[in-house]
C-alpha cells in the first residue's frame, strides 16, 4: 500500500468518527518506508530517457547519471513522514482551515 492509499484510509477512518476523533495522532509513512519504490527500474528508465535524448551513457561523466537521476527524483518525490492530529469538532465548524508556511516543490 502506498502513502496516498494510507492517507486515504486514515482520512476515511477520521471521517467515520464524524468529528468525534479523540485527538490521537495518526502516523503516515512515506512510500520509501512502505517499500513501494523501485530505484532499479527508475534508474533503468532514466538511462533510457537519456539515451532517447542522444546522450552517450558510455562517456565517463555520464555513467552514473541515471543512478543520480533516480536518487534525486526519489528524494524529491518522497514526502517526509508526518503525524496529523484531529480534534473534536464540538462547535461543528464547516469552514476552510488555512495553513501557512508549508514547503511546496512543484515539478511541472
């Protein structure tokens, strides 16, 4: 199960509580810790990508580039583990909650 599925299940569990969550933290693992990442396949794909662009992977300075690319993307796309906490919603608020200063890394 990947981290998105884990988060979905955790949120579904919270939704089932209908605002009555006791405030206990829920831990969500990153996909790397959940064992879902295949770095060998990513390295192979990076090599194919570079070859498709006409790069000579036999050149000394490019030999480890596919591995570096796979590691870089894995690190960049792996969220840190986090613990989120829910609180009872006794006032039945249904408004948007705004959080600030959350680091975002767009990759488009």
